[in-house]
C-alpha cells in the first residue's frame, strides 16, 4: 500500500476498477484450472492427473491440505471448498474422507473427479476396468468377474463390483475365509442394480471372464484380520484377463505377479487415459459430475463416530472440520456439541 500511495490513490482505484470489470466480463482464452486435493498417499492418481492436465493444457492448482491451507487455522472444509471454487473450474479429489467428493459437488456445483474417497469408492479406477472389458469384447451385461482380495476395505473392489452389477453383470467375490464378503454382496439389491454379487470360497472352481485382484488394504485395518493367501500362478493362469489396480501387497505369489505384470502395467496406462478422458469430458460439460458419481452408494453420514467403525479417529478429527461438526474418515459425522 505504501508504494501505491506514492501515486494518486483515486487514479489507481479508477484504473484498477476498470481492469477488474473487464476481467470479470472477458474470460475467453483464460486457461482451465483443476484444483487438486490429495490428503492420502498417491502415485498413480497424482501423477496421472498431472500428466493428463499437461496433455490437455489444463493448469493444476495445488489445493491439498499439506500446501498450507487455512484449514490449519480452523477454516471449515465447506468454507475452504466454496472459496477454492472461485479459483478453479474442476476439483480432483483423493481423500481419506468417505463421500467428501459428493459433498464438494453439493457445496460448489463444480465438476468433481473422485480419485478415491477412503474405503468407499474409486470410480475412475473402476471405469478403466469396465473399459478394459469393453475393449476385450466382454459383453458387460453377460460378464462374470471374479474378484480376489480385500472386499471390506478396498474402494476399487467396491467400485468395480458395483460397476459390473450396474451394467447387469455377475460378480463372484472369492473369499477363502468366507468372512468379509456378505456386506458388499447385499449392495446390488439394496441399490436396485440389475446384476448380482455372490461369494465363492475356492478360486479353482470359479469360471469367469476376468479376474480382478486387489491387495489387503492394511492402512484401513484396525484388527489382526488375516490376509487371503497369495494366489499361485496356476490359479491366475486360468483366466483370460487378470487386472490389478496396484500397488500390490501379499495377494500374489512372485510367479503369479510375473504372469500378470504386463497386463497390470498396461492397465496403469489405461487408467491414466481413462482419467484424461474423464477430465476432458467433465471440463467440457459432456459428462456431468453426478453421472460420474453414480456408483456412490448412499452411506449413512449422520451417525456419531464410534471407535469400532472408525479406524482413523485420532488422525482426522482435528483437521477435517465442517462448520457444523466433524467429518471422520469413515464418513461418520459428529455434530458440534
Ligand atoms: N490404488 C488403489 C486405490 O487407491 C488401490 C489400492 O490402493 O490398493 O485404492
């Protein structure tokens, strides 16, 4: 202000007011921006969105909490996203908080690309799997997809299973211990989807068009739950197509990984291209955010956080604060006392 005051202040105000007015009107040719929010570790999503934005000439605004947002000063999430919406054209969100992408869409009305919300959903990852099936001429309404891995806590499994069931296909959750799957298996009927999800114990007896494998999601476990045994090469080799979202954990033997490695890496490329196509479609308005979110089940969000349901209680309650209460990573909403 001191250097401005060396000029005639009324002249400065007059000239800048004109500039601001013309900037408000003439926004043609201004680059499109993507506000990227990441509050959990990420390689493929972070880098594929960065690469896609560079390909599409979109600029990234680093809006992650670690970039020093005023959330640290107590600004609510809702206020934060309403403010960010004035700088950006689209949000790309990777978060520990279940249903945060839907809330951002409700708060701002801007398109939101969900890059994974806690244990809930991973729509872009699931879309790349549905696209892989389409590219291999697997008719989605007749497809049978076997899934092996962590059914309870994997958002990619949940989204792939709900995606296949939404298209009328059949999902078989291969759960050797038979303890985790029923919760997910009941979702197609709860959500009125045309397909089905069932459970099988023995992978050697399962017939399917595709096997989808996913690692145990240890970062979301609060118990000593046992991992499913690593798949052997002869178990994966029975399937024409085997996909894995990566990163891998203990769910594949070394030989089985060698067997699927090329397919898994090709799927990394496909997933990046899917995100690029999604970003372009959401930015142009060809795809509305609500369409992209159709795999979101209606999760209860008005229950108080309880130690049994919430595995990240201590890590999140301080930072993910809404105006009216606290949103926990498990999607539990605790109103202000
Ligand atoms: N990369 C996927 C995800 O973000 C799968 C995983 O982490 O296992 O959910």
